[in-house]
C-alpha cells in the first residue's frame, strides 16, 4: 500500500481552505464597491452574497454522499475547477447576473473543499479530530484576515479612481493558492475515509443520521453558523456608517479566531467540545451586544470578544459529531456543514430585505431610495442616507443577538447531557489501515 504523506495532505487542505476564506474576506470588502459600480440595491447584494452560502450546502451535501464512492481526490479536483471558474467569472463581471453566477461557482468550490477535507482530516488524525479540525479551520479566519488587509491596503493607499476600476486585481489574488492546492492534490495519494476504514456499512451510516443527538446538532449548527458567518460577511455593510474602520473590525475579529483555533488543543482538552461550545455561545452573545450597542473604540472591544466567541464554533461542532457520532461518517460531517451554510443563505436574504426596509423607514416619507443612493457624497441626501444606515446596521446586529442567547441555553443542556454519556471510538477493521501515514 502506498505511503500517505499526512503533513503534505494537511498543508494542501489548508491552502484549499485559504481560497475559500479569501473569497469571503475579499468579497466582504467589495460589497459596497459593487453596489456603487453596478448600481445594486442592498437586497441584490444580499442575494449575491447568499448565493455562496447555498452553493456551499449544495456541494457539501452532494460531496458527502459521493465521497466514499469516488474518493476525496476527485472531489478536490472538482473544487479546483469550480474555484478557478468562479474567480475568472468574477474578474470579467459587469453586473448582477455575472456576480451571481461567479459567487455560485465559488460557493460550489468552497463546499466541495469542505466535503472532502473535513473527512480527510478526520481520517488522517483519527485520535485527535477536534483539535486538528480547529487547526485546519484556522485558515478560514486566517484567509479572511489576509483578504481584508489586502482590501484595506488598496482602499487606503490606492486612489478611489484606480481602486474602484481595478478591484478585479484583488479577486485575481485568489488564483495563486488555487493553482498551488490543485497541483499538490493531483500529486498526492489519499486514504479512504475513516468510516470505510472502520468497516461501518453505508446503511448503518445513513441510519445513524436519524439519531436524536445528530438531529439536535444539525439544528444547533443553524445558529452557530448564522452567528459567525452572517456577522462576519456583513460587518462592513452593517457598521460602515457607525465607524470608519468597519473592515478593520472584521480583521480583528478573524485575527482573534486564528489565534484561538491555533490554541485549540489545551482549550478542547480542558473543557471538552461541549464545554467549549457553551463558552463560545456566551462570549459570542456578549460580543454581538457590544457591537450593536457601542461606538468608537468600544466597537473594537466588541470585535475581540465576538472573535473569541465564534472562533471555535464551526470546527468544534464538526469535531463533536465526529467524536460522539463517528458512525455518521463523511455524510454526517458534510450534512452539518451544509446545514450551517444553508441557514446562513436564508438568513442573509431575509436580512438584506429587512435592512433595506429599515433604511427606507428612516428617510422622509415617499423618498426615492435610488435617488438617495445616487446622491453625491457630502450632500444633504447622502448624509441623510448615511444616518439611516448608521441606525439600521446595529439594529440588524441586535436582532441577530437573539440566536447566541438561545444557543447558551441549548449548549448548557448539551453539556449536562454529555456528562452522563460515554462514547467509544470506532473500531478499525484492518490494522494496516490504522496507521498507513508518513508524517512529511
């Protein structure tokens, strides 16, 4: 049997996730630019951004179903094709529909990466899943930090006349890690998934998806994903008129997430995955409260606390399922990811329209919102619109605050329940499969 080069597969997986996160960070910083250049309403921006979130679950669910059949390598080659096509179409976009389609392709690429890489990490590090999934997923906020810093550099040091017409250069940056991970995955050998290696049948895997604990975790994934990803993707839009450093808030939040996930091992081992989730919900609620009720420097405190709260949500939810419901296999992991992204896509469309209605309600009765959006900077109409947006953004954040408050109660119940439960690891059907790896 060929040796599996575990570390190289892990590095290639991180590069693939870096492309996923760069698409979030760079696109989050370009939403207002697109609205200005193409004359898009905020509801249209909401539809465009949400497309990545429902393209993601489509890909991750289908990928989870076929990964044991076609293998993780073929899925990741597909992810490369989706990413490359999506980046190219974004660069040549001229309006709503090309941006819609390019975002869909990138969403499909993002979902396919997770469909293959989550079970890949679980298979490579079967005795330390939650920690390694946190290490892998630190590249999601890491890429957002890189992406938002690039956007901030261009927005600060490049004149608007050049920046607004050359934002496509920022999108093109994503080609480099895309090509690198494509080359690496084509060269490397892959293991089978942990479920296959352990001899768990396909029918047993699907039956396990009906277990009450798994269904509960799917529902909780709705809340954790919305809390983390909706706020992160929209923070520049929601707080742009409250502070001049809205995109910097996203950079700080995601920077804290990188540090937190890098320190996951002692945290997870001391608190347990369910303890980490409870702590995360408490901090996320406090962080959202500060973001929705603060101005000035306190917004940065809110970003730090919020980043501490959401940093463990996604990988620890996956790690919890992989450790406590291992028989759900790759399908279980990918259904979790798909459920989270689907929830975010629905929430984002709803909140896009709600935001527009909140803004319109603050304008004079019968006002033409399009005329206010087209008003020159510094005019009375532009100032009135900015004031309306400054009120609407925190209102959306305060509405979202309800979700982590519910999660606090749910994770507290889960914490108590898991104290009385004992989970055994999956048996390994073949000792030769148990450790076929070379750490290089």
